[in-house]
């Protein structure tokens, strides 16, 4: 069974994280392919947070951000298709820096959307935005984490990996991540 890996819409915080603005336009974290271009490291995300504030562990953007803890749990859950780039979050308020983060490129696009049972808009031929997503799970070949080819903004995670992460975080210290429903 599969779920969407998403930003937790119930995560309440006045601290936001903005994606980097200095990455070249030809660098794409949504293609599911290895990034071979040189990047200035660490990649810098910015925040309105200040020293002592809590910052999320996961942010699904054009340049997904994950804390080291989140990445370690994904890997311990069996996920092995992540290309990681060291990243930091820097405060625009007081200059504080949160380290131990990665900009994450999820390798692998899988075409498995069940278009007959999904509700969507076609953005351009072969590219869609789903209001309700149905997939043909057997086409995912038991992949643990991948991007949906029909809408590469969607990260799909095997339910067992999500359950593993939750089991390893009983106090719910990981912030900012959740899962969303997929019809199967």
C-alpha cells in the first residue's frame, strides 16, 4: 500500500522555511534523475526563525529539505534512492544556523497513476495535477519511495516505511511531515 509523503498541514508554527534562491534553473530536483551539475554547498534555505526556535524536519518544495534524523529513518526503513546535498537553514532575523539538513533528490519516476479512478486536471500532455490520486500499486514494483511520473511534484512512499518512521519516533519529535491518501 502506498501514501503520498507530504508537508503536515496541521504543523502549527510561525517559523517558515523558504527554499533556496541561488540554484541554477537547469538543476531540477523533480525529475527523479541524478543531478550532475555542480552546486554551491551547503545549500542555504532561509527562515524567519531565530535562535531557540524549532524548525521542521521535512519540507516538500521544489528542493525538498529533510533533517539528518528524517533521512536516517528513511534509510533505516530501506529507502536507498536518495541523492543528498548538505544544506543549512539560516535565520534572516538573527543569523542563527540550523545544520544537519539535506536538500534531497528522490531518484526514480514511476508511471503508475490510475487515470480512470483519479480526479485531475491535465496541465499539458502527460502532466497532471491530482485532486484525488489513484494508482496501480503493482506498477510500483514494491518501490519504497519514488516520484509519480504523471505529476513529479508527488512523492509516493510505501506505507510500511511511514509506519517504520512513526514507530521510531513515538514522542513525535519529527516535525513537518505527514502522509496523504492514495486510492489503490
